[in-house]
């Protein structure tokens, strides 16, 4: 996004300093399995965990699935600016829309 917004070197340096403190989490079999669980659930095909009656099935984007699987794996809450994760709220993790 920073490149798309045309950030200058000063802003990029600040971003790099912030990101260096972020932990790196490598994809493992548990995250991959959760990816599948969330994908199946989102498509309304999970027989053990059906979607709520007022929620329609959906195909999530692959990047969103990785974000959701990782969020669930680290037992975090998700902060987002869109509604792409709302159907996962309280089923896999807490979703906050800002």
C-alpha cells in the first residue's frame, strides 16, 4: 500500500522500523488445517459447524483465509476495515470493524 500511495523514503523508513518489531510466524500444518476449516465453514459446507441461519455462504479470498487462519492459530482478535470476516466473529475469533 505504501508504494501504491507513493510514500517517500522518510515514511518508508518509519514503516520499516515499525515492521522490524513484528514477530514472524511461519505457516505450519495447524495453520493450514485451520485455513481449510475456515474455507469449508465460509462456504457453508461444514456439517459439524453450520453457518448461522441469517448468514449466506461465501468464497473468501485466499489472502483473507490466511489472515483468518493465522488469527485463529495465535488466538488473537482481528481488526479490519471491511466486512469480509464478520461471518467468522465469535466462531473462530472476535472481529472488530473500524
